[in-house]
């Protein structure tokens, strides 16, 4: 599953147009696509026809705030290959509500990690036009970025500044991202647009996509009708361009840099599905005895014994549990602790934090 964030801190560059229509193009190429609208303006949701409040029982707000809301719960199926998790205006309050919460920047990544491996081929995240907590969640969840750039001097200047910002973020988080730049809303009939395109190629040619998107009123008409360009006019020029962009993106397979392997391994240490059931993993190098216990063991002190893997030194155990929700904790040398690698937890009647497992 390739997770791609569409980001630009400059407004008006066609970020949502790229996110919605690229998602539609990938679906046209028979890829299973989940579009996540993480922008409080909700333009991607509206542009795909998700307007009715009844359709928004779960949005990205609930996805980020509610421990029990999964990406599958929040996804609305638009057709056989395209789903969307819509946004809402209350999403703008997430930053204040999560200000003192542990792992607040990793909420989206954690929710996406719960999706079955074969659920989607692509996850496209439409980000707000700023680099705040919502965008940070998208950056950490993603492995790739698409930066739309329109034909303006300010957009060109903003691209350089955004790349500088991303380099700082990557260094701070030790999380490398593959970047693709897409020229959008381009009118090649003007000398000004062609001159700007040459400037972009000169300074950003290594990450510039070959396909560009022309200026077209048909894209605006499609958004007004709540459909992608393929729901309005499949034979149009912008439809052909988005198909070309999707094919080019499909050919660019995602890479995992070895320098990022450590952070990826840390994310894998939480409970995850394996053929035999759910595997629990804990890094406790000085422990002599480690067990996992919870509702699936009736909270017995003996619980399920874990064994140290000689290959990596991690304590591991596999539990055969039925689908459902379970609270659990680790018992390390008789000390009960919550899972440090699971961001989902619930306070029990004694005020202690129990980790939450959703199968």
C-alpha cells in the first residue's frame, strides 16, 4: 500500500484538484484507492459529492480523536475502487484537543497501520495549506509527497521554501519522503507559464513529474457537480492528463531507505496480525520474564508467556483471538505496564492505562 500526501503550504495551487482527480485516475487504472481529507475546509469531500451530514457519521476528526474509530469505519465507498474518509469543519479544533496527548503526530499513521495489507493499493491524503499538526500526521503516515505547483512566481518561491521545511522535518523525524512535483493549472500558450516551467525544471527537475495538468474549466465543473473529471467527461484533455499522471506515478515504485529502517521497525513493534493470530512484541532487554494479559486471558496474572527472539532480542507472543476489541497490558518481571508502542489506550476504573487492541 503506497501512502501519498498531497501538500503545499501555499493556497490556490490546485492541491485538492490534484488529490481528487488523481485518486479517480488511479481508480480508472483499476487500483483500489482511499482518499483521506485531512483539511478542515473539506473541499476534497465536497468535490467528491460527500455533502450530507448523514454521510459523515465518522470523519477524519473522529479518526484522529476516537481510539476505537478505524479507517475502515470512517471510509465511505464511492464506487468499487474508490473510497473517501471525509473531513469536517470541527477538524480545525484537533490541534487544541491533542496538544497534551502522547503520540499526537502519529495518530493517522497508527490508524492506517491497522488496515489489512490488501485493503488498498494507494492512500492519497489531501492536506491543509499549512504545516501544522494535521499536516504532520499526514507526513508521518506517508512515504511519498506530491507538491502541486501552479504557474506563478509565488508558487515557485513557495516550492523552494517548502522543500527546505521538509528537509528539516525529515532530519528531525528520521523519516525520509520521496517527493514528486506536479505542475498544475498550466497554460502553455503564454510565455510567462513556459518561462516558469523552465525555472522549475532547472531547480527541481530531478523530482518533477513529466506529466503536467493544463488549466481547464472542466475540472471546476466536475468539482461543482461533486465528481472527478472521469464522472464528467472521460474523453476530455484533463482526463487524459490525469490518466497519464497516474500511470507515471504507478511506474515510480516507493522506496524504503535503509536510514529509515529503525523508525519503521519501531512502528512494527505494536500488535499486528500474522497468519497464526495477533503478534505482541516488546523491547525489554533487561527483563527475565515477560507476559501479555488482558480481556482475552480473563486478566490472569499468568497471561500468555512471551519468548525472547534470539535474532533481534525482542519478546514476542502470538495470541489466537476472535475479531473484536480487547484491553491488555504487559507484565514485565511482575510489573504491569501498558504497551509503549501502541498509541491506543483506555483508562480503567482504577485510573490506569490499558492498551487497546482492535482485531
